[in-house]
C-alpha cells in the first residue's frame, strides 16, 4: 500500500512539473513508530519510506581565477530534503612550535654529601633532560636552618654539567654540591645515624636563544593566550 502511495505521489509531482501549475505536497507525516501485535513500538514503514533514506540534494560548484563560487536555482521539493555541504575553497593551516624542556629526577634521586677532607663534604647526583631545543642550565643551593648552623653563606658551591648550549634531545646532567669549613660543634647540632636534610638544590634551564630574534612565532610576536575550549562552549580569540 505504501509503495502505491509513493508511486501516485511521484506521478502527481511529475504532472505538476509538466503543467507548471501544480504544486503537490504531502500531508502530515505518518507517526515514526507503530504498535506490533504484542503492543510493542516498531518502526513505521510509511515513515521510513519518507525519512529512512538520504534525501539530500547535490548542487554545482564553479571556479574562476578569482576564487570559487556556487550557484543553484531555487527549487521546491515534494519530500523532506536538505542541500549537501559542498567544498568551495580551502585555507592552509599552520602553527607555531614552541620550546619544550623536561627534567627527570624521579625515584630516589638525592645528593648525599660525604666527608672528603677535614671539614669538607661533597656529593653528586644525575638527572636526565629531554628537550626540543638547545638549552642553558644553572643550579643554586639553598641552606635550611640546620645547614645555616653548619656552614656559612659563602662556604658552599653547586654546579651542573653540561650546562651551556646543550643540544636538543636527551642529556644526562651531573649536579654537584660542595661545602667546607663545616662546624659540627655548632649549637643544636647532634650526631645522627640517618642522613639529615641541610637544604635543596634548584635546577634551572632556559632556551639557548633570544626571544623575538632566533624564534618569534609565525607572525613575529607571541600569540594572545586564549583558554582551551570547554565542552561545546568554545572560547575563541
């Protein structure tokens, strides 16, 4: 029965086009589901006949020396339809690549100072850096309260190697700390069977180039920051 209705509709639509005066339209759409013999909802074949297949409409694309454009005459369709998206141009997409520096000192990495000479202690540890750019490195030692009691502010040194213009890639760095003129007789200093904290070493890095000279981005300046998109609410620049 559905096929007969569609055939009649198609004939009427063709006749309307031929005579120019008819504009055939379907009436209200049939329900999307119907009940089967057990009272369950099942797809309605009549509805599927109208909506179940692709009803999109293709259209033309033309191009001239000034760019691409599209056109198609206005039309009235006797069934639900939409126009296809058609490519009419393209833009190249480029991006800036910034520098990236990572330092891995995970695990049990620490510097343990051992006595080297009378009143002199030293120790070292290694960390691995991974970068996509040449880098410069530096370190600084920070005494805590106990360290301040044991040695003066000019009685320690810290160093890192390699440090200058380290090539991009993976590099193992050695970080060293030395202290001297250590005063174990200072007030409040008592022996301990365990290692005690006397401070920390800050490890610092920077790209081995000048901003806006050796690297400046695609447009010659740094981009304006924009928060990343959140769900469907995109924040644009």
